[in-house]
């Protein structure tokens, strides 16, 4: 066998290109309808890319708002010194309502129970809660049903008059914006216009009305209102192949996932590979072992079909993905232990993309990047020079 590649101190890493992220935010902002601002959605550890560095880079590129699902994510931003506008929308009774009010985080309210929590938190904190009332225009997930909307709006207006809350936002979320032309899109837009009219008649005058996620930002300028909530596009992925490719919109994938081969060996024909022997070598060949498995977010559903760049060629996983590793058949080619395997990246250096993995695993690019696990060290590239920052992670440092 060939000699090992020179030693390096990493096994499996995700390079996070913050310059690409900033470029994506700028490209998205250029597409916005006049007067609309951008919220960068950083829920779920910034879709697996790392909450704090990504939020900071998005701010640098002009994100006026940051969006999180949970209040804990929003409070983590505050603890790291982010003082800008932050909205979080996934609440349960007994959540950290008071801490969110004290931290000046905007809070989503979808029903009377949540308004009651927000009012109580505001009283305890001694300052008004900033709330965004959410209407369910058809997604069927969170949001106030239209039938209950006039009641919620009236109660919120009364709470505003009492000084307990300020209704800073009115909003909703699309179900099928990633399927351009889907009839639910127009129906949801009509329902949102109706809900805004009800709120205006009740005397609400919010700072921002917002509706658009990434696909609506890319395809429906009439849905931009005052603010768009872009998540996946900030990370350089297209919401769906139907909407377009990242290049179509001037977006560049931010994450590159790489591993170093942990074994390379010759085996005879007829050799079973990985659990269940779902792959058997067709002849004498060279197998390479990639130290990344489903614990790291490599989907087991991509067994036998996931693409990976090894020894200069695109190859497919041989047999099953295991918890920590999978095998690639190099055929007649050779490689050295320690050589690099690229699972996905922007796609312009011969490597697969997260979208290729999504297709191989029967899922969406969102899930591929978001599930990259905690054993994968993130390396941040293109961070703003430390001269501009007193403290914080430095370029190229692992998290
Ligand atoms: C996740 C999420 C977004 C961002 O969606 P993308 O398709 O990633 O842009 C926007 N709004 C809400 C309510 C979300 O949950």
C-alpha cells in the first residue's frame, strides 16, 4: 500500500465559509422589494453551521433582524453580546418569557395563553414585551386560526393600551412556497391580507409585517412586506430544485464537509462490505474507509448511494453507512490513508453538494446540513479580522 499522507490534526471537519455567508446575505438583500429588511434565521445552531459566528456574519452583511425558533437560542445571542433585533417564535407555557422580555427579545404570540404569559412577564420585568402576533393563514402549524384572530388582536390591542406589550409585528408562514404556482400560495396571501386588515381596524400599527421564508423571498416579491425571514438561502442552499439552483440566485453553499481516510486496503473479489454485506466487491479492488457515519449526520438512507469525492473522482458509498464510518470502493484507483474525502461543498471543485446528498437520501438539503453532528469540528473561514473585534473566535479556529 501507499505511504500514509502526512499527519494532520483533524479527522472530520466542516469548513464554514463566512465570506460566502455574508455574500449570500448581500445577494438576498439586493433582491428585496423596496423598504423590506432581512431577518437571518439561525435556529438549530444556524442550520448546523454554528449559531454565533453565523449570526455575527449575517449582522455584518446587513441583517437587521435575527430569527430563532427557541427562546434559548435568542438568549444565547444576547449572552454573546448581540444587541440587535431578535425574534423567537417557538414557545411553551412556562418558557423563559420574563428573561426574553428583560433581554429585549421580540416574542411571537399565536394565542391567548401566550399573550397572557407575555403580559405577566412584562409586569414582572417592569418593561413592555415586544410581541409579533402570528396568524395561521393555512400552514396548519403554529399561528392563530383566522376564526380566533379578531379576539386575539383585540386582546393584544387592550394589552398595548395598558402599556404591558407593544405589538411590533404581524406575521405568518407559508406551507408550499417551495412549489412555485401551488394554489395554497395565493390562498395564504389572501388570508394574510385579510388578517392585516382586521388588525388595522382594531388599531394595531406594527413596525413590521412579515411572511416570506427563503423560497418566497426568491420567488414572490409581493410577499416581502417589511421583512423577510431567510434561513436556508443564507447558508447558500436552494430551498428546492424546483425553485432553482443556488447559482441562479447568486448564492454559494457555506458548508464543506471533509474527512480523512482512516484505512485503505486491497481486498479480493467477492468480499462483503459493511453491516449486512449489502455490497460485495465485484473483483479485486481497493477499499477506502471514511470516518464519518450517521452519528455525524451522514444519512443511513444514503447507504449504497451517497456521493463522495475520493482520489480525484466522484464515488458512491459501498454498502451501509454505519454509526461512525462508511466504505468507498476505489476500483482500480489508489489512495493513501490520511487522504481527503469531500462529502459535500459548493460543488465547483468536483465535490458533491448537500443537494446531491438530499437526493440520495430522499430528503432535503436543509436536513443534510442541519444534522451534521457535534463530533464534527467547525472551522470558520473568512471571519472578520480580529482587529475589528476585541474578543471572539479567531479565523480557522475550531469550535
Ligand atoms: C425556519 C423558518 C424560516 C426560514 O425558512 P427557510 O425556508 O429556511 O428560509 C422562516 N420562518 C419560520 C417561522 C421558520 O420556522
